[in-house]
């Protein structure tokens, strides 16, 4: 039906252009709010009535007359009706709706995808500092980032997944000191353990059991691999630098295990320290100074970020000579631009909202050709976890929060991904562990996967070659339930495009749940393995196409499509 819609849209575009030069660009179809009104609709007559100084309903009549004379409308359209002040509702012939089945079965996993557009894009996500296990907030970001990457891949982009993390600074210093104390035999609560509420460092010390695990392996002089490098502990509790390197590598290795359990791979791990050692931070600051976008005040270096819409100017270099955290971010994004990524998306928590204006201000002030609004941001809220009707706030392993691995072990990788993607990123979300393991229709991932498995069971019972279904006669697909299912299959490509444009993988979850419901309704209304061979093959083709689209959509989310459940 994608071809059908393309032909009809071109006919509409030509007709509009004949009415008013330039109006063809406004040619578009939408879905009628009431299915009984038609399969497609257009508001073009109402849009053009004012510039043409015509009554919109009369204009709709003229437009319908013109459209009825086109080959595309004669071939694929059953009726054109005018409603209200000038809505044009379009009822398609059954053959037009049936075309989508052929398209899906011919294109299989490529259905809904666009050709390579030659554009490179970088998506940065997770980017967790190696100071502890990944928590459920990181899990939401991992699912969101991976799905956004998959969405843009379907739209023809060459997508690069990047994980950026800090391997130095105050947090890493605190990790090292915490590990060192544990290695020396001390633990939280001991007199020497920093607990003074007036001491900022003590608030940041890490008390989870995982710190003891790191210390034990350090004392055992174990080796650990991280980021294609191997670090070996020397067991010397006074060798601060060796403890630091080993602790960072240990936790990076742990994070990688979490990501592997989530079936997530990154193309590159980018170290914040490399921005300093490569001179990129100094170079970025030099550009800002040379461009006259900074000033000295109270012993600090400030960026004139208010020139670019920020609510106040920002300190870049503090009195002690160290840079504030947004300065390496500016250098990092200049590096992304210079690496050829003209489209960049950052997936971050809503607590990073304040960095957007200052990073973009720094990039504009650097004047290196980066367009306004670069990079794009997708911000997400944290996640509450409920188990047995009670909120779960801590993990024994992490000490202060629920880890991503906890969530996967309690439920499954598929459930975690689907659930964490089922709401808009910036809305609060409560993860119900009991619902995620339930095998009923209330569990959305089970409901969608069961629809796929149910179809696979029907196809297995048939026992024929699925490839032959692409050429069968589809004229028997004439029931309201079959038409509804075919129309929904036809919406998949447009849904993908809109979801990518809006950074909205939750739209895919909504679509899949609707498709599963539509299939279950069809299955309940019509028996598929009937005696009539022509009817049976047509219905098998329809359900096989439905299974393929369910599979494709689940793949975008990083969720499996089981054949048996």
C-alpha cells in the first residue's frame, strides 16, 4: 500500500498545483478520526480556500472531480466523499489495501526502512562515570539511546554509538580513596571512615559492597580488561595510582557486563581525560578568548553565554585554575563536529538540563561553523521500581540504588527494554517488577510477543513454505477485520519516520500494542486454517505479514520476537 499511497499523493500534488502554483507542496494525507468515514483524508480544500477566494466545500467538489479523472484514483479509490466544511474522505478499494501484504512479504526486514541517505550521526548515551554499577536510570537511557539509534538507522542514517566517561577528577578520587580504605581493612562506620556531615568529601564516599569486591581483587593482584586494555593490580595499598587505574578498569568491566546483559554494544568509548591530553580543552578555550567571548572577573574566566540566550554568564575557569564541567563538554562537541558528525544527539537525565544552554553558547561562541541548536538533546527522568507492591530503593550490591542488572535478573532483558521505552522519556515512570514477569495480556511486552508467537504457531501448523505466500491471490481478504489489519500494517513506515524525527521510540511500543490487539481481534473473528485453499493462503499471507512487522518493530526496540511462548 506504500506504493498506492505514493501514487495517490502524487496525483493529489498535481491536482493542487493545477489549482494554485506552489500548492502541491502541501499535499498530504491523514487518517480519518472515524474509521467508517474512510481510509485516508485530506484537508487541502480548506487550506486553499482562502488564497483562492473560494468556498471550501465548492473547492472540495472541484478537487474531487479532478482527482476522479486521474489514473491513480481510478485504479485504487472506491469513493471520494466530502464532509463538513470541506474534508475529503477517501475510501480505498480492497486491492489497494491488500498491496501492503505483498510489500511486507517481499521486503521482509527491510519493510519500513529508507535507503542510505549518506548522513553520519553520533548518539552519545549512558556515559556513566566508572564509580559504581549501572542503575535503573542508566538502564532507561541505554534502552532509549539504542532505540533512537535503531530508529535513525531505519531512516537511512549511518549511526555511531558513543559512550563518554570521566576517568579522573573528584569522583574518581573518591572511588580510589574508598577502595584504598577497604583494602586497608576499614569499612563504613569505622572511626577512620569519613562520616563528618560538614566534610564534603565524606558525603561522596562510596559505601556499597562492590567497593569491598574491588579491594579484594586488588589485594589478590588480579587482572581486569576494560576498553581493549588490561590492568593488573599490584596489591600495594599505598600505591594510589595503581588503585585508581584498577578500580576504574574494574568498574568499566562491570558496566560492560551490564551492557552485554542488555545486548548493547558501543562503537567507541571516549575518555574525558583525552580532551586534556590532546590539547582540545585548551584549544577550545583559546578560540573563545580569541573571539572576544570571555572576560576576567573575581579571578575567574567567564563565558559571555548571555549573548546566546543563557540566563547568566558562566564561569569557565575557576580561581584555582581548574575548568568547570561544561568546558570539556564544549571541547568534546567541537571534536564531534570535526569528526564529521553533522547530526548529534545526546541522551541525558533531566538533571543535565542546565548544561544545554551553556554548551550550545560555547559552541556558537567558538565560531567553528557549528549550526545553532547543535547538538540535539533527549532528556529522561529517573525510574521508580516497585516489587510486591512496595518501592525498592536500594540494592545490596550497590548500597544506595537498584542496579540495571538487578532489574534484568528479576525480569528479563526484553521486559526491561520494552517497559523503559513505553513512556515519553521526560515523564516519570514506575517499573512494576510483578507486571513485567506476568504472563497475561496486562503485560505489554508479553502481549506483543505472544501475538508474534501465536502467528508462528499457525504457520507451523500449516507447514508450508512461507516464501510462496508473497504471490498468492489476496482477494479473499475482504472482511472489516482484515481491512483494519492491513491499514495498520501500511502505517508502519510513516510511524517509524515520525518516531525518529520526534526522538520517540515510545511511539513504536504504542504501535506494536495496537498491532497486536488488531491481530488478536482478527484471529478471534476469522479462522485461518480453513478448508478453502484460496482463502486459507490469503489469510496466511496476511498473518505472516503481521508477524514480520511485529518482528521489525520489536527489533527497533532491541526486543526479541519469540516463535514459541
